[in-house]
């Protein structure tokens, strides 16, 4: 990325002291900014800086405000800051001028963690220098120190990160799909899609946009970018890009690999592989290198992750399924016999679309967390038997007592985790601990 952001001596307020906020704080201090840390909860000190409460007084003399992805961009306090002419940017925008090398940015409602990890794996397998981060693992501001001019920065990018970008741009931008999500934060689907679209609006004519030809919102994004557009599809032949052709993945007309060779469950992971393959080829990988890397990809924790088999029952952790569409994709990856664990913190979602697939494939839905009552009301007992379990531990115990050999217990909650857990990783780890504590032959 190009340099140019002047920070020395500038009074900067960082809002939100989670992982990205702390990374922003450190980067600002390295560049000798006068930093004030703010959070809605009392936190004492972070990295030697006293954290102030999130009040109007904390922004009193700010010349720049940097918000973490978890902080709503339309927060009332930020409106008054903007009214005074103070710029409000995200941690990604802050890091961009200092991040050396090219960016490969990947967004989408579902699949972006897997696709980002896969793209990084392919580049590494191909001997192409890269580092992987963004919404997955390492915040962009923490990637600055390890960045090099000849290296790729492979970034998973959420709508929360993208909605505040202006100068950040990716040499290769990928959007996997756009389905209803985070409406509790963005309020409307149009606003949510507009945040995703920013990845392509900031690109130039020398850059590349990789879009899903089967997703109408992604198709519309092509009208809002100066980048060169490449497509991927499961349904149609693509003149420039990648598609599925009678069980074979093809890239720019050339055979890449058989779909059955992809070591990931679910048809959606064929889409993810097509998208990652296009991006990797643009970054310099050859077709044999791509195919070889895909075959050796170990998958991503908390994403249709096999945990263990007990008394003939398989347990899968898809804690990353934090919205309804992700849960639909998880259900689609199995033939039937599902004991599915649903629930958590609702994101203003519509769960009625789960009725038909659950009726076809599920033995029962085990409901947990704050959204349990809403999910129960929208599913009803006619579509699938419902168990109000309350907690994840109770749901695992219910499934353990009820499932028969050949069945599958699937954690695919369709909700955020913040009612009972720190994040989806915490929820997934607890699920695995509970499953691994179960004993064979004692049901």
C-alpha cells in the first residue's frame, strides 16, 4: 500500500480495546501519535495506556478517531465527532498506508475464513511470500511490522472493517456471496451490501475483482468497480474465471482438479475453492501448484470441523456458522440424521427458511441461548422436533443420549455467540471439550 498518513504528534482516540483496537493503539504509538484509548467498559490500563470510558469528554480534542470493527460506525458519539470535521476511520484504513506489499482482500457473508486460509495455503505451497490476517487471526495493524514490498497480505475482511475504508484498496478483491447478516448492526440488507461493495469501489483499473456469478448482489458489484472482473460459478460456464463442469473444476478453460479431490465437506466449499484458485493464479500460482495445495489443505477450525465419533455418532463443530445462510450450507453438507444445535445471540435473522431443510434432514433441533424462543416460534414442531436445552452442555448431553449410530451431531448455531461466550471460537472450543469428555458405551 502507499504511505502518507501523518501521525506524529496527532491527537488520536482509539475506540474499542479488543484485539484490533490494541493493534491500532500500538501502531499509533510507534508513529508517535498522542493516543487516547476508549472503551464502553472500565478496563484499567492496556499496553501502558489508561483506558477511558466511552463518553463525549473522551473525544474532546481528537484530531482523528480510529474505531475497532466491533464499534458501530453510526454510534451517536461518532456522529457528533464527525460534525466537528474530525475523520473517523477503521483499524484497516489506519494500517493500510504502512502495510507493505499487495493486498488480496476476501469478503462475503459465508466462507471467507476458509477461503482466506486456503488462498494463503496455496500461495505458501507455491513459494509465494505472503502473510494471512485481517478478520482471521492477526489484525492488519499487527501485520505491518512483518510486511515486505514483495509479499502478499491475504486479508479476510468483514463488513465492519470495510464500511469505513477510503484509501485502502486490494490488488485482488474477492466476494464469495452476500446474504442477509448483521442486520442488528447495519439495519438494512442494502446497507450491509454497500459495506461489502466498498472493497471493489476503491479498486483501480490495474486491479482485479473476483465475483460469484451465481449471486445477484455480487453480479451487481461489477457495475461499481474500475477493476478487471473475473467470475466463478457452480452453475454456468465462465469465459474468464473458474467454474464447475460435470464434477471437474476448470480455470480459464483449463482443467484444474476433480471436485471429489477437495478435502472439505459441502458444495459451498467448491465455490470457495474456485474463488481461492482464481485469486492464487492472479498472484502467480500455477494450476498444478493450486491443485496440489487444495488437496493438502487441512481446513479451518470451527468450520465443519470433525471432532470425533462416539458409538457410531459423528460430532461436527461449525461454530463459525453465525448466520442462517451458513447453517443452510452446513445442513447441505450432510445427507441426513442430524441433531443440530441452534441458538445464541439473534442478529435480527429469519429462521423460517430452515424449516424445509431441517424437516428433510434433521432428527431434532436442540435450542440454546437468547434466541431459542424466537427460533422455536419460527420453526415450530411441525417442521422438526424441538428441544429447549438452554445451554450448550445440555444440548450435547441431549444429543449424546438420543442419537443413534449413523447420526450426526452438528453445532451450526445460525447466531452470534455473545450471549453465552466470548466469541465463536470460544463456543467451538467449549463444544469440542464437551464432546471429547463424553465416554464410549455409557449412554
